[in-house]
C-alpha cells in the first residue's frame, strides 16, 4: 500500500511541475527565445536607476560618430545627476525628474528642446510621472511652452486633484505653480523642421523617440517618468502613450517601475507598462521575464515596435526592445553603463 501511495504522489508531483505555464500558455517561464535588451543584476544594490532616450532605428550605419559620442555623453550626464541625488539619500522621484530634465534640455532627444514638429509645424509635448510608494501620478499633454514638461507632470500629481491636464489648461496650471515657460520658438531645431517638411511631402507620420527614467532609491521606493515630443507630422492634437499612466509610465512598489518608448498607439492598446507590473505582481514573474514577454512576444505579434526600461523593487534592471536600437543607460552604487545598438550590452 505504501508503495502505491508513493507512486501516486510521484505522478501528482510530476503533473504539477509540467503544468507551470507562462502567460502565453507554453510551459516554463515567460522568457522569450529572443532576448533583445540589456540587463543589470541588483546584487543587493543600495539604489538603481535606468534611463532611455528612445527606441528606434539606431544603427552604426545611421548614426555618425559625432552623434554617437554626443548621445553617450548626455546619457552619462543624466546618470551622474540622478546618482548624485540617490547617493545623498534623495528620493526616487527627485532623481527621475532631474535625469529627465537633462535629456529634455538636449536637442539629441525627442523631448523638450529636441521635440519634433507637428503637421502644423509646432511642437506639442507630453510627459508623465508616477510615484510607486503612494501610487499617485501626474501628466501633461499637448503643451507648447513648458520648458520641462516632466516638472509640470510631477506638479500635477503633487499640487492638483487630477492626473492628466492637457493644452492651454496644463500651461496655465504650470505657470501658476512657477514652472518655467518659454516662447515656443525655444523648441525650434532646424533639422526637425526640415524633417517634418520632408515627411509632409511624403504624406507620412514618422515614429520618433522618447526619454524616460526609472529609479529605485535607498529607501526602497520606486518612481518612473517619461517625456516626449511625439510623432513627426502628427495631427489633430494626437497624444501617444507617454502621458498615459499604465501605458507609457507606471510605478508600483510591489513590483517595478517602467518607462516606455515606441509606437504609442500599441503601448496604449496593450497597457504595456502596467501589463509588465501585473505579470510580476500576480504571476510572480521576474522583471526580465515579464518585460521581455510583453515587448518581444506580445508587441511583436501585434506589430508594435519599441522598448521599455524597468527596475524592480530589489533594484534589478532590464531594458528589452524589439527595434534595431535604443538609447539607454543604467547606474547603481556598484556599476553603470550606457548603450545604443541592439548587439551592444552596457559598457
């Protein structure tokens, strides 16, 4: 009898192991067979920060050596700014805003100063911010005179009862809070204006980059932020995923912080940032497996292009993307690195 019972138990145990499935219904974990991204293990880090400057068609053939060097320099400057705050026991939110502000002020990136032009040849900027500790968020969309939209997004969270403000209302709110505004001509980068005029002749809407930052501070709190100029030649006050909480930005102390970049309509439809968090919180997936599954399986199957930067509650970082390249970087109290191309890891 004992031998029979033992045999039954062994069969049940075998069935249990074989039934562990991933979100896509296949056995095993949700890690994709195609891993395109860069990973940094926490190794009990005190803090962790990851940044991105947009996913897209960055290749060694399409980017000059001068642009390559310039982008890496600014990515490192943003990391320096964030880590200085974190080393001085600053908050995740302060580090996120400070890093994104650096990227917004540089014309190499499609956010703030480097924002692309709409069909009407103006610049309409979007940004969002989320605090994973208090589960609150703020965002602005379609603004034209706020120098650093990420500051306005955080102010919406902290100084208003709302989450998302758009257009003139968002600009009036920012001004009332003492956030710096500029003449719209500040955002004019001639190369971007030339591009939209060329794209208009071809009747295209061109996907472009975004900037973002995710942080886990020494207090164990998470925060995320994203900022963008949207798509070249966009019309009708189009707004993408960047200011949409759960699509382009999400942070939850129980799981992870996420900032996205790519074709915004897909990230909205699939609630990409929240989907990654949910897979971690409810399915128990790692940040690597959850983000890789969403970006390199679900989005690829749907035809969506882009990537994310993620940091989990323990400081593990993963940055998957399904495009030829993504401006990205990370830093902890133990190591750091930046990268651009698909076949390049952090260095």
